[in-house]
C-alpha cells in the first residue's frame, strides 16, 4: 500500500476512465513532406521497372561509374578486439601487405613510465581509439600500433613517439 498524502497537488486518476487514444501517423518521416517527383523522374522509374532483372542489376554500377562517385574505403579495424573471424581476416590482410612491401607497421617497443600519459595521448591522435582502448594498447607494449601505412607516415609517427618518450620501430 502506497500513500501519496505528502504530495499536495496529487489528484488520483478516475479508475473508470478509459485511456486516451492518440492518433499516430502511418509512418514517421523526420525530414517532413517531400516534393512529388517530376514527370521526367516518373518516366525514368517506369522505364527502369520495365527492364529485365539482369539489366536492372547493372544500373547501380553504371551510374556510379558515370557520375564518378568515389568508392567507399574500408575502415581498418585491426588492433581493436574482435571475434576470431575478425582476427583471421586481419592476418590475411597483413600477409598481402607484406608481399607488396609498400605498407609498413609501427610497433611500440617500450616507453618511459613517466611519459605514459603523453604516449597515450599521442596514440589517440593517429588512431581512432578511445581513451580506454588506447591506454590498454599502450600497456600491452611491445604492440603494433598502426598497420599498413606508408613509410613517410610511419616515420612521422615514430618521431612523434620518440619526442614524448617512447621507443617505436617500423616493421615490414
């Protein structure tokens, strides 16, 4: 049993009252109403719908090529804790990169314990890791910080780490 006598503005709900019914739209569009398509677009859509399936599947790549849209780059997730499948995919990638010898890895060998915070901040600048992930990565030294980068970028990272008190090496 609960008592609400301590709330002076409390008015108990009528037990026989039915719940209020709100009318929701059939679907919610956060961008508001859109203008209707032009006649040209409607005719084009009808032509596309009339095409056989094999030809319809070729429209997307042809449009991308014609409008010169840049291809989406894959985001590297190596170094981030993933399932066993993610780890094996990462291992095959590094084998391919080793064959090319144009991509290098930066490995943090050791660091001065007094400069640990500076090292973590520096690691966060060139990786997309959060504070916790960067701290865990730095504490696991020796560890590969970044994989598959150019020689110039690797040298820049090594210089920055040396400046704040870390020892890093470049691997092929």
